[in-house]
């Protein structure tokens, strides 16, 4: 298991950040947090967007998703 924004999520070996975001985009618990500007933190480390396709997640990781909000 991994924890995403306080929720337990199934982890599988080889899961990347990009694959996780794709999976979570179909889960009603996370749709509010996923958009083209979402910032991802793993274990308190901000992950560069360019690394999403190659950054592997490990069992027990704690992931925080921060959607960027715009306004004026």
C-alpha cells in the first residue's frame, strides 16, 4: 500500500508517478486534485514534472497531490 492524500491506495511494483496519476484520475476520491498542473510530493520531496514518467513509487510511500489553483 501507499498513502495518497491520506487515503490508502494499492501499490504494484513498477508503478510510476505518471501511471498513478492516470489511475487516480478515474477515482472520485482524487479527481479534485489531478489536473495538468498538479504538484506531486513523495515523502516530503517535490518531484519534478519531467520525472513523473520514470519516477518509481515504493511500497509505503506517502504521496501528496497539490492541484494548482488560479485566480485573481
